C-alpha cells in the first residue's frame, strides 16, 4: 500500500462508518415490508408503490417550490450585500459580518419563535401599532409568505458567506485592467466580476437549496403546518405512524431528487473550469 493510501485510510474508514453505512441502511430498510423494524424481511417495492399511489407528491412539490423561491430571493438579497462587504463597506465589513454571524449561535427554533412573538396578533409589532397609533392589522403568520420569510431569514448566512468569498476571489487588478481598456461598469460586472465570482455563487445556491428543501421548522412554527413539506411526512412516518420502511423510502426519494438536481447543476456549472484547474 502506498504512503498516500495509508494516510487516507483513516478518513476512508471514517466516511465508510459514519456516512456510507447509515445511508446504505436507510436504502435497504426502504425495501422492507411496511411497519416492520427488522432488516431481515423479504424485500418489496410496496413502500414506493404506496408513495406514488398517495398524494405525497404534493409534499415533494411544496418542498421543491419553497426551496426554489428561497434560493431566488436570497440570491437577489445577498449578492448586493456580499458585494458591499467586499467592495464598499470597508472597515465596517467586519462588524456587519459579525451581525450576520451572531444569530447562528442561537437555536433556529428559538429565533423562529421570536419572530412569532414579533408578528403574532397583539404581539410586538401589531400590539405596538394598535396601542400607539390605533391601527389594527391582521397577522401574516401561518401563511405561505410567513414560511418563505422564515426560510429566507434562517438560510441567509448560508447564501451570503459563499457569495462573499466568491466576490473576494475577483482580483482588483483584473477589474482595473477592464476599466483601463474602456469597459463600462456593466461590462465589467457581466464579463469579469460575475464569471470570476461564480464558484462562490454556485456553492451558495447549492448549499442553500439542499438546506431549504429539507426545511421543516419554518413550516411548523411560521406556517402552522398549513403547508406540509416532505420532511414532515418523513418525520410522521418515523414517529407517529411507526412505519420506518415508508419513512426510509421517502428519504431515499428525497435524496435521489436532491442528488439529481445537484449533479445537473454541477454539470452545468463546472467549478473546476471556474477555478482555472483545467
């Protein structure tokens, strides 16, 4: 065995035990008979047939739709902020970055319940407007916009920081050279800054999409379970329904959908080309 293979053996064993083994266990368990708790049953496709014969596809569509909307909104919000952190804010960039980082040290559920107290009827916002100005408004909690707001709020740092890294990878000399050659501000952005910062943007897109499609707390806390994402169906199958094979089948389908979309995105946006490796 070569020195490189010996050195990588601990990492390989760690990934095998900590990642591959649980993943293979979930895949195998998805072929077990419904409502069984053993790996020794006769393999069957009944769990997958039950999924396609039910309305579970609606949960998949909701999860995909919410994830796409979240990624789109975060792209529009985070790119100007990331650009400002790298090019505009100067010495204030560290403080602004710290302000975006601090919420990550607080539990997601605590932060979401904080927004519930802020937006709920007679809460911080609506209660203040009513008592100070006599204005009464209906709370937008437990609606689709509330879920989207919660997802955008929770996953904003996961889009912002990769974008910031991508923009910081664009050399100032390259931008200055483009301006010296007579390029307009729009041409510099389109032909220089955007392509060179694309690795960070793509990573932010993929990371946020993978996290958003598995979101469940936002739908529960901010949406009042008005929208049922696929992760909620998985949780119900593993807990209240006590149908672990069905939950495993739902998990496998979700992994296939996400994995396929990620592979297609990586084929469309070749990070090696962007990074100049070939």
